């Protein structure tokens, strides 16, 4: 393959195909009883288009975990956290007195405020109002940044109870907005939406809190009551409910199995559910069962465990990381460690693939560990004179052109050349995740993956088994799988590679984002990759048109008109290309969103608003 994958600088050279191994011998000391009846195909994506995207920061780099561990190990701060974890609230408050104001910030402040709140509630319940009021004042003074309106209102209620009981005190009420004074719904400035029809829901209209949204597709919404609280039927372990895009009830079904994993493609109207016993159930939009398969007894799974000797962790259900149903409901996917199988509803395998091993394979071009925030990506694009949408080939061409101009070897008399080259390398690394210093400046033939020789290779009934004498897990497990809009599938690995395979299971495109996505949504022209910290919007399978930092920004849901991020009381809405349209904030947590004539309906537990102009 020439171009971006096989060539970074200069003209492409002839490509050397990777030869397949023709093996006919079996090791004499092999303990395998026999080979696999239906082995998966080892994926060889050397001919696929490789698209490196700005690496997604791992969660632990942005959630303050390192700071927490430093505080937890601190001899003065550590006991605060340890007491908080054990709900030793009185001990937390005694320890907090010895901390400086700076030390009572951050996570430590949260632990202290939580301890105060719990003790105050306990004292109120036991009638010790004076003690409760005193602790409220201490809380306001000790951790003011962690005091919430609910704490202030609680204090005022305590004073009211003391006044009513005739108990003398010197405390004064604090100013705080009452719940009734806070608007039920507000929208951001300059947003093209209009709020109309705000009303209180009748008891029979209120969203059922026992259900959670499992998936949204082109025609409706899947909701699941995982504990069957809404169902009195004996033996029911869960309840599956279906509504259309306008929130109208389609149907409900009591399930005699629990729900362990789910998968539903955005372009279809069926859902795949695997229970904790390993049985896969596929339901159509009318909640009819269209396929069932006991994956524990699937011959491909049985052979996997019988013929592959490795140090797996967890039980069977933990190794099946993803299931999904095709848009037409005629196929399903399940993953098993580093394998993925696509089957027809009768269980016949249409294709099965296996990821390349970690050991026995090597990456030829250096993959960087560097990642940047959204503003770093924007700065890197500006340095190259580019903007979104951007094609990886454009990044390569700009880098090569600027490197030829500013490289120190070509500018020995320019004292700024080295710093300019560092800036170019930084920008290239931020945008691609590839360390350019691992590449030769002049012509370089680069193949994304190249195979190295294992210690031993044997063949079992035509299936090559490679043995490397190293410790650790050699597989790159598949942690996410989703059907594409055109009938292919996305397979995402723990290392952060997303492989788009064709309807026949052949690799077409390899995306590298450094972190495994939690969601992959393909709606045709646009594909969305969501990790815990970043959202990628890719147009026509190749062009990155938007990149959003989304740590703790909420759940993603996609429609034909754009996409939204829902987090508690806030809904953010974006165009299909990632341009923010606006946001809606509710006083109470948002429970339901569905389409309406010329807009959308948003519901909290007790109230509803129609947002005209918000087309979902």
C-alpha cells in the first residue's frame, strides 16, 4: 500500500507482501488434543488504510487520580480519606481541624463536607438541633467551597425548628435560593430554541425511574428495568421496553433472564442481550425473539478454550466484552478475548477474526505516548496552517514541507532552527500520535505492523499456533464491537485500535486513538468514537471533522440531525460536524428526551418542557 500508510516522506517504494506461513508439523510435546474445527482468520491489516488520530488521554491522566494517590499517601491527609472510606465521620472532623485551608480543598474537602452532612442529618433526626446547627456553622467556616444550597437550606430549616420549639440561639438565617425560585428549565444565550408548554406531569405521565436507557436507534429507544421492579410476574428477572422516537409506547416484555451485556446498532431497530449465563438473545422492534444462542456451548467458544492455553483472567462472561445485532436483525456479533465472530441468526458463522498478538508482532513506526487537550490540537493545526476537517495525508504533506524548510541540518546558521523543528515535531505528534523522531527524515518505507518470528510455530488442523516464551497476556482483547451502517463492523481493542472490517470480515480501515472507545456509532456519513475522555467525529470514514474533550460530560446519543451529551441536569446539543448549538439546563435531573413536532420534549421526574427548534 502506498500513500499515508506505507509512506510518510518522499516517494513510495514497492511494497513487499507478507507471506503466509505454510506449516505442516506439530510439536511432539504438544498437549493439545486437536485443532479447532472452525478457526478464526488472523487479521492482517497491512493492506488496510491506517488513520492515526490525536490520541485520547487515558482516564487516569485527567481525573486527578495521581493527585489523589499523593494525598492518600500523605501522613497528614491520608487518615482523612481512610476514615471517610470507613464512614468514621466523627474522626474525619477531628482530623480536619489539623489541616490548613489549602489542604481542605479538593477531594479532602469533599470528604469533610460529606462527613459534616451525614452527622448533621443524624443529629436532626435524634432531636439534637443545637448540635446540628453548630456543626452547620463549622462546616460553612471550614470547607466553604464545598457547601451547597441544600446545606444552607438545611441550616435554615434547623433554625426554624429551634424557633418553633422555643430554643434560644444566636444564629442567623443564611441567604439561599429556594427550590421554587430556581427556573425549571433554562437555555444558553443565543441558542435558536424556544421553551414552550412547561407543565407539571400527572402521576401516570411521570417517567418510570426503574428503567434506564439501554440504546437509541433510528426508530426508537430501548429501556431496561434490570431488577424487574416494574413487573410482578413470577420469575421475571428484567423488563425490556420499547418506545418510538416521539416517546410513544411500542411494547414491553418481561424477561426470564437477567441482562449482563447489551448492544444495538444506531441504524437498526433490534437489540442483543447476553445474560450472565452466557445466553445471547436478539429481540426485534416488536420485542419478538428472533435468535437465541448459548455462547458457552458455541463450538467456536468451546474450541477456543480447548485449544488455546493462556492465562485468562475472569470467567467466561467477563471475556465476552461486546455483543451487537446487525441493523436488519439478521446477524449478530460476539467477542471472545481477542476474537470476534459474526453469525447468522441460525448460529452459522459468516466470519471470525483474531487480532494480531502483542508478542510476536511489532509496530515499525513509533507510536507516541503524548496526548494533548483540545486547545493543543487546535494550536497544532494552526502551526501547520490547517483546520478541521483535516485529512491525515494533509498533515503528512505539511509536516514534510515545513520540515524541509526548518530542519537544522539544512539551516546550520539559523540558531532558531532546532526550536522550530521541535515545534513541528510536537504538532505532528499531537495530531497523529506518531513520534516523528522515530522516522528517518529522508525517504522511509513504513509499514504499520510487521510480523516477528515466534519461538515455536505448530499447525493444528490447518490452524497456526504460535508459541512465544514470554509472560503476560499476548492478546490485544476486543473490548467493543458495533455493526457499521453498510453491513461491516467496527472492532475496538484494549490498546486503542479500531478496525473497520467489511461485510466479509476483511479489514478496510484501522483507526488508532490510543484508548479503547466505550461507544462506536455509525450513522452513514458520520461515525462517532467515544472514549471516557474524548469524542471523535469522522466524516466518510477518513476525515476527522471534530474532536471534543468530554470527560464527565455525559452520555452520547446521536440522531440524523446531530448529537447530544446528557449529564444529569444538562443537555448539550451539537451539529453533525461537532459545532455546539447550545445547551439546556434543568433544575432537576433529566430523565427523558424524545422528538416532537418541530422540536423535542424534555422531562424530569415531575416536569416537562417542549424545546422548539431542537431537532433530534
